[in-house]
C-alpha cells in the first residue's frame, strides 16, 4: 500500500460542456424520443425491432449520465478520498480490491439470472408495449437506483448484508422479520435459478462440457492475475475469451464424439454437481474462482446479447406481436394467468427491478470495490446492462410467429402436447391475425433440430427460437438456425449458473451475519470454520428444494417459479425500505424520494399480486382455490384433473399449492412487518432531527483507480503520476492500482 506523499487519490470529474457534447446529447434525446413515439403510437401494424434498441440505449444513456450522477454526487456524496472496505480490510479472501472492469463483469454476471431472459418472454403474451415501458422506465428510476444505493450503503458499512443492515437500521422487530424474509426468499430464488440450469443442461453433452470448462479457465485467469501478471486485465481477458470460444466450439465436437456419454448427465446427477460447485464457489477465495468465472461468463453474456442487437440492426426484423394483445385486458393468458396490473410487472421481475440484486449488492460486490465513485458503473451500469438483456429477450419473443409463440408457451394440458392439439388450441384463442397449422409447428421444430416445440414452457426455449430466427437471418441462413438455437440454450444455462454461485456466497454472508448476532465470531466473513459451516447450510437448503423439484412428477418449476416473481419483488421492497430509512436517519430526508417512489410502486404492485394469488376465486390464479379444487376432486374419487394425469400427480398438486399459498402468506406478512417498522423508524428520525449514522468512520484512502469503464484524460494523467511515484518508491513494483 502507498504511503504519505503520494499523488492525489481522486481525479476531477466535474463535467465540462462543449458545443460538441451538447449536440451529442441533443441527438441522443431526439433519437430516443423518436423511437418511443414509434413504439407508443404504432397500432395494427408490424413495428421494426430497431426502435426497441434505440429507445432502450438512448434512455439508458440519459439515465446513466444525468440521473445516476445526481444520485452519486448529491444523494450519496461519494468520496474517492475515503478508503473502501476492500482497501482497509483487504485479505485476499473476501475483501479484495478488484479492477473495476473485472468487478463490473463479476457483478453483472452475479445479478443476471433467469429473470431478464424468461420474464420478458412470458410477458410478451400481453403485447410488446407494456413490457417495454416497464423494462426501460423501471430500470432507470427503480432497479438501477436500488442496486447502486444498496451497494453504496453496504460498502460504507464494511459490506454488511441486506438482512443485517435491516436489523441495524430498522430495529429488532423489523430487522428480525427482514432477516427471516431475506434468508427464506433467498433459498427459494436460488432453487428456482438452479432448476432452470438443470432443465437446460440435462442430457446435453455440449452444454455440460462447455460450462464445465469455464471452471478451469477461471482458475487460470485468477492465478494469472494474482501471481503471474498482476494488473494485466486486458491481457487475461483476451486469453480467457479465446479459451471460452474454444470451449464452446469444442462442446459441439464432444457432443458428436464417443465422449458424449461422459457429459450426458441426468437431472439428479446435475443437482449434485451444482451443489458441490456452489459450495466450492462459496468457500474458495473470491479471486480464485468466483470473480474470474463470473467475469469470463460476462464476455459470453454481453457478447451474445450484443450480437443479437447487431442482428436486429442488420436484419431489421418486424414484430409479429401487437402493442397490446387481448390478454392485456383479461386474465386468461396461456403463458401465465393474471391481469396486466399487477402481473406483467411481477413476471418481468429482474429486467426492471430485482430484490435479488440487493443481496449481491450487499454481499460479494461491496467487499471488492476499490473506489467509492465506481458504484455508478458497477451498480447502476450493471443493472442497465441487465435491462438491455431483458429488452433483447422481449424482442426475440415478439419477432417469432405468434402461433408458434403461443403453442410453445401453452401448457401441455391445453395443447395435448401434439402439433395438432396445439394448432387447434392456438387458433381457438380468438387472437386477431393468429392462425397456425400442425405442419408449420413441425417445420419450426425441424428447423432447430428438435422433435417438437409444443408446450416448451418456461420462456427459455422461446427465447432460443427468437435468437435463432434473428441470428440465423444474419449469420448462416436457414441452415444455421439449429446451431444458434442450441447455442442459445447453452448460453441461457451459463447466464443463470453465474447467479447461483454468487448467490450461494451471498447467502453464506447473510447467514454468517445472522449467526453473528448470537456468536460474534461469525460476523467475520473470512473466518474459515464459519464460512464452511454457513456455506454447507445454504447449499443444503437450496439443494434439497432443488432435488425435490427435479423429481416432482409435474415439474418442480410449477411449484417454485410462481413464487419467484412475487418473492423477488417483495425482497426489493425490503431493500428500498432500508435505503429510505438510512436517508431519513442521516439527515437526507429531502432525497428520500429517490428510493421512496419506487418503494411505493413496488409495494402496491407486489402486495396486490400477493392478495390475488392468496384470495382469488379463479383457480388459475389463486393458490388456495386451486388447492381446494384438486382436494375436492380427490375426495370425489376422480383420478385425473387438468395437467395431473393420475392420483399421485393430483396429490402432488395439492401439496404444491399448499406450499405456494403458505409461503406467499408468510412472505407478505414478514414484508408488512418490515415496512411498518421502517416507516415508524423513519418518522421518528425525521421528528427528532438527530443524525444517526451507522457508517464505518471515514479513513483516508491511499490508492487511486479510475471510476468509469473507460478512463478519462484526467484519470489517465493521474494514473501516470502514480506509476512514476511507485517506480520511485520501488523500481521493481508492478502497479495494479493505477493501471488503466
């Protein structure tokens, strides 16, 4: 670490407006406004998909440049002269100063799971416009705000977990409720994410091999940066990217070779592989496996979505889905039941606002941030990137044939699982301009070398078909659609797996924080016995639910996924409530509206959804109504009902709906307790006028690092000063802090 007498640790980031910059932002605003106008006013016609790209990118640019900067400088008052916990407590295990580009990749990989891929695809059944508005507007004013603010507040508190911050800031009653809610919701979320991975990789040697190879590649990158070539981020990125591409190509070779049987794993075997991997990712030093693997997977995530965006700009496909479908105005959608409000917001989930992100923002990431102003890039910028993934997923779903879309996303009980039954069902939906034939559905399956695409529910297969449509038109034509389809399936599995490993480590931190209230030694996240024990408990919890899910005769996703959206949004309410409370307690009441407005919206939407899922008399929506219907059918001696083909499956539905309904009630009650206590605490703080700050006392920083993805001229000049200064101190030293 540097000593006294070093160059400045903070670069001047005051904006300097020039005529060129003003013209640029005017152009961005006009382009974005034009795109939004086209999307909003177009009716009964096919809209070119490029307008989705322009509307998203222009909105993100304006939000990042102006709103995020306002929050960083005025609300949070980030100060690069103040040492972060990664600098003060660096131990090479959990607290580890990490290059902002690597950390951005790690954070994005950790937060970007099933939600932005699956949710928008399912929400497309209501039309493209509701989802587009919420994904873009929601992320700018809610999702990205939550991620950045939680990251900052956790960083100022030595990387405290969300549950522990709730207990410290809100009080014992609301804090205990928050801890219970966060831990229980976390387990459900991890089980759902892992289940999607298992379903994607089962019996797929290509996907299993390619994803397995990312582990040794990550080890190589970790040791390369740590010992062989410290600070050479660009160098190791090129090596890792090349090896990743080789692993992807080699996966196809393996699938066609005698080795295919070795990597063809059933679902139960994959569950145990995931449990072992999750445990190792949680206990090993973060620089060794977790950070480099997540950074590596970011290349594929961002690269694939970027390639899809390029494909849209080149092919310029038109949407087949209208701005609104009939399902936007009734509750009878085949992909999911429920009205536009509140269920389109619940279904999209992570693409606009995600409580899970708050766990990562208060878990691994705050212990790795080198400078405070980097939270804008990592927190706000990382969430904008995920939102763009969601927009691309929505576009992919909206450009495929509507008949194929609804045939894929309708349950087998409705379609009979055959092309003939699917065509009859879809044509009977009464949607304007939607008509399909068994031959068309069979041809679509043959184009991607699948036996059938009928009732391939869950969103992921639909996204893969959309990706193959767009990229097939640009790269390879009709003959390449099968390649792009299977590539997309593997991409989705990799996308989600990185959330499982980071989430397990975050769960370990939360459990250690909770146990630390009883046994203080657990509060040290790097205490090895505590880390091992907490990791084992977390993987055992989500692993047991996952194991039950993959052996469920109706498919575990039916039990777990409906809880995912609501639980995830309730978790966001906890995070935003903690942020509002902290602002009120620290004398920044005038800025409480920044997290306060999205908090109010989230609470109204999510508790409305919870109420309907618990009390609705529609068996397609209400858990308990469906539970009673199957229970009554069993009592009447019926042996089948709906998708349940026998008595055993009917009994499974009764158990599943009981679990869903009970957990929904529990989650809603816990969140209400948290919100009431947070409101009480905030009002008390405002009335007293006393500033109560639980931040770690400020300590002077002795390192420098740029704050943005690309260093500014001022940051480059300052970095050069640091290199010269360090060379004078120790000519053999290889600077890692000041490298840009």
